[in-house]
C-alpha cells in the first residue's frame, strides 16, 4: 500500500508512520529525516538545505524532489511506502503523481492527521528528538527511551520558528487536502489521543 501522510507540523505524522512500519513493514520515507541526515553528513544537499530548514521555510522543490525520486526507486519502496513530509505543496504533489504513474506504482491513499492548532503549538514546544536514532519524544524524556541517546530540541522547534512553520503549512501544504479530496483519495483521522488510539483509527481508515 502506498500512502501519503498529511497534517500540520507536530500532527504526529512521524509517529503514525513508525507504527505502520512496525506493524506492516512499509518503507518510511520522511523528507525531514532525509534532509536532517544530509545536513548532518555535510553533503552538498545538506549545506544547501540547512538555512531553509532552520528558518522553517520549505527547501527548494527540485532538491527535495530529487531526493524523493531516488528513495522511491529503492527496492524496499516497491512493496509499499509511507511518505511523511512530502508532498508539501502543489508542485510536489503533481510531480509525485506523474513519477508514480510512470513507475506504475500509484498512491492508494492520502491520510490527513487532523489536530487543532492550539494542540500543535503545545506539542512542538515540548517536542524533543534523539540525536542517535531520531526517535521523537517530549521534554519529559531525559534520555531516549529507545536507545538511551541524548535528547535535544530541533532548531526548528524553537518558538520563533514554530509560528513560521505553521504559516508555511497553511499557505503551501493545507491546499493539498482539497487536491487529494478531489482525487477521491483523502481519508481523515482525528490525531488527538494516545499513540495506540490514533494507530487504530488509521488502520480503520485505511482498511488495514
Ligand atoms: P515537521 O515537523 O515540520 O513536519 P519535517 O521533519 O517534516 O518537520 O521537516 C523539517 C523541515 O525540512 C521543514 O520545515 C522544511 O524546511 C524541510 N522539508 C521537509 N520536507 C520538505 C519538502 N517536502 N519540501 C520542502 N522542504 C521540506
Ligand atoms: Zn534514540
């Protein structure tokens, strides 16, 4: 099954993806994770992407599109994938449809994780990530519960940047909800609840 996850920053796309991967083994393609890995490695792409990411702006389409194309061509993506953080605007969505069409591996569903703006701001301010494995937790996690690694606050989860990311989401990404609704591919789940509750709603929505 090929799935696109939609939802504001902090809606829980990464967590929903992790749960689906754990149960069904789909390939998890997170452009945020791919870009953060590129920044960490100091690659050309990472150097180009960093300033946009720190400001909460979108990285230029062509950079992200190339990254996703390469990832979609990998073996593990042929048995089903979850795209998390891509597409983030209409150009990316249209490009994705035509790439997947050419590969003969179209999308099955676009799943919107619906969370109220107030909840989003609280979640992002409290969010912490593991430096070692990328696990996403909260300020209450002193060390990573998965691997014992050091937890840190992403630069783009600082209050100055959060407001900008939410603006960028509203302007660029939220129109995709109508784009996928128009294709008859949209499913919506309530993203407020425990990890397990949300996972159950996701499975129901996707008939998994
Ligand atoms: P979020 O928590 O905002 O969903 P992500 O980890 O998905 O964060 O993305 C972090 C940053 O990486 C974004 O703010 C943006 O700068 C960049 N980024 C990720 N995916 C894309 C994309 N599809 N197009 C452009 N920029 C992207
Ligand atoms: Zn960890």
